[in-house]
C-alpha cells in the first residue's frame, strides 16, 4: 500500500532499470547543441561571439578581446575565466597573436533587414559562394593566412589554389575546419600543427618566436646564422648597438610588437581599461569612508580569549 489512503504503486514505479545507452538521435541532438553553443559563445569570456573573431589551430572560435586579455601579463584577467581555466581549454595552442587567425565573415544583410532580427541581435554569416547560412548545420572552413570563411562544399567543388575573395594563394593543408565534429578532422588539424612546429612556424604561417634564421649555402646544407659568428671572433667582437627610438614617438599610442593598427588600438583600449580598474581599486582601498565601516583594535590585546565568556565575569560571592 502507498500508506496514503489506498494508492497502490506498481512495480515499474519502484524498480529502477539499468541506464540505457543514448540512441543515435540523442547523440546527434547533444552534438548539435554543443555546436550551436560554440558557434555563438566565446569559451573564454562566455559572452556572445562578436567581430573581431579569431580562431586557433584547433578551429575554435574566440572573441579577439578575450584572447588579448588572456595574453596580457599580470594578475588574473577580468572579464574572462580564470587564467587556469583558460589555459586548460586552450591546451597551450595560443601563446601569442601569431597562434590565431582573424576570421573575415560575409555578413547576411537580408537577415539583418528581416523583422525577426529585432529579437535576435546575433550577426548572421553566410558563405560568399553558396549563400548558405554558416553555423552548426553547415560544415565551414577558413583559409590561412587570409582568414576568409567559406562553406566546405564551395572550397571542395571549386578546387582553387587562390582565395575567392582576395586572390591570396593557399594550399590544401591550410584549409581549416571550423569547430570540427569528426575525429578525422581533429586529427588532421593536430598533424598540421605538428608539421608547422617542426618548420618553426605558427598557425598563421608566421615564424615562431625564438627560432633562429637559417641561411642555405651552395652545398645544400642549412647552417644557422646567429650570434655564434660574432662570438667566435673573441674579444674583437663588438656588442650590438642599441636601436634608438625615434623622438616624439609615444609608447602608449601603439603597444610594442604589434604592427596591425586595429589590433594595436584594441590592445591599447584594453590596457587603458585595466589601468582604470586598478586605479579605482586603489582609490577605494584608501578611502576613509570604507575604513570607518570596520572596527579597529588599535593594537590592544585582550587577556580573555574565550569567546563564550568574553566580557562577562562572575560575582565574587558566587565563586566557590
């Protein structure tokens, strides 16, 4: 009996059955939900993906400002996940801006003019060749180093060796799948990263920092052209001269090592925001208004450390 006036539970309500393996339809639905989230949300800042958008060697999508905040040295970055969580997700793939490629999407102007766009503020992207909506339902790729995005079907059928948007040459190995779902596509991207690392190149096909320049001689052997040549001359070797900075050039306008004007502007804005937050924290920390909210001991020591009897003393006649 159910002990509540006559209800009788059945066996299927009492006996738990073993967990069943998810069906193929359930697996596809879960995978589609993951793809939809990855196409719309930055994994570092957990905010909506908005241009400028960059991608790493694994085909993941990020907001460029989130990558810049992660790369900035110093304390825990604000506006994104903790540094440990970001490093765990990135897996060592992003150590600088050379390890990402900025993507160039074709904007769906018809979608922006549609009345339903007022409810969904997310920007729509299409393939410039097939006009298909880019997203989890369409396998998409981008080209390195230009970063133009197409549907995989368009690139596969046309079989061109130059970008259809900017005519920049590319190879089949530099066609990167965006958010690959198949294991074969993931392994292909991992193998490409390993080959580029052996050649001293990054994901954007730029030279990795710290690699030495090599000069090929007539005998076919590649010899390292480095500071060993100057060191071999002994005491006659002169130290390299320091490059003098041009007068009147301010260091705050363009961060060091960033030649791209748009990237430099974005980095400068993020640095300025971080400095403002630090100044605000310092001002709040030294505020007398906040200090007045908390009591101070003024260096006094309390003899009685028992919290239960602090401030209470027994009368003399009550003691035994």
